[in-house]
């Protein structure tokens, strides 16, 4: 057995647990590659698939339960914190909220397959006051499906992964540098995406003071309230003259609006 | 989506509804 594989076998389950936990807590370190490698090692009889799955599911449940409790305690403020640390500009709270409202706790079954949604769904379940046992049940099933898919992929492609491990082994300590470099590049890329996303948003956004001045000056734009129904139920107010609509129904409300007319959207 | 439909000036409200309320501006019932 090569040294690299020897270490992977010795600390494999702990590594899977740590990696999955970090990813679920919101750190930008992908866990799927680790699960795939663990699956390949399990296929070769060097690791137990059951142990890997138990480690991954336990890490998911612990991390997700922590977010669930924080969501229950601090509500929607937790979601903003997650968006800050996850470096995923695509995980807009509103989109996640809409998905969650549509599917409820069942969305936890596939949440881990969708970047961004995975970390945001548990605190959302807490903020919307779902029961802990039901949450853990759906979250656990989702974790089994997700980790199972990773391990199954590793088992299916074990020969290719074995060759990759062997190639890394030949690199010696450079293999560690290589893996760290890849991780650093992923984090850097996500950070760069995020900076660009926020720069674009800053340029495009209108401030509340600007909007107020436009309304007072008789140059009111078309204002669309695109908050989700549950948020609107909690706070049944709107900006004066705003059109209350769902994303899918915007067409019904803007049919007569000329294309040059300014449109301002707001959510929570 | 709106820009794809030909609308040229589409801007999200910075701070959202919470920002509007925090600024003390008026609201009306939905």
C-alpha cells in the first residue's frame, strides 16, 4: 500500500467527517471529491462504505442541526450571515426561500445537490418553525442520498481514481501542495465571483433615499414587491404604490409598462 | 428576466423592504 493511500485509509472516515462538516457549516471546501475518493477506496476494500456514509451523514446532521437551531433562534438574520461566509453569490436568500416554500421540508431531500441551497435550507427550516424531529428525518434522508451518490460514484469509477491517487503518490509531498493549491484556487475563484457580483449589485442598485426622492418628485418608477407570501404574511405592509407580485406572475403586471420605464424591485 | 423582456432600467432596492422601514419612510397595508 502506498503512503498516501495508507494515510487516506487510516484517517479516511475522520477526513470525510471533517470535510463534510466544514462544507455544511458554510466553508467553501467541497466535500464531494472526498466522498468520491472514499467510495473508490471502499470499492477496493480499503475502507468501509458504511463507515464513510455514517461519518458523512453524522457530519451533515450535526452541522445542519446547528444552523437549524440558529435559524429558529435568530430567524432571517442567520441567512444573511450564511450568505456572507459561503461565498456563493448564487444563493440569494429569496430564491432559496421560494424553493423552500414550494417544497417545504421535502426540499431537504435534494438540497445538498444544489450549491448554496444546501447551507441555507436548514436555518430556513428553523426560521419557519418546523419541528426538530421532522427536520432531522428529512435532513438525514437527504444526507444519505447525497453522500450515497458520492460514494456510489467513487465505487463506479474506482479504477480511474486509483490511477489518480497513484499519480499523486508519485508527486510525494508535492501532492499535498497540489491539493492545497486546488482548494485555494476554488476559494479564490468563489471570492472573485462574489466581489464581482457585489460590485455589479452596488452599481445597479437604487438606495431607499433615491427611491423616496423619486416618488416625492413625481417621477415614481414602477415598484414591484417580490417578497415571498410567507414573508408578506409576517409583515403585511408595502412601499406605497408598490405592485405585489410573485416572480412567476410579473408578466401579468407589467404588460402595459413601456420598456423605457424604470422598474424597482424589492424583497426583504 | 425583466431585462430579457426589453426593460432597460431595472434596479433592485438596496436594503430591501427592511431598509425602507428602517429609514422611517411610510408604508401602506398590502
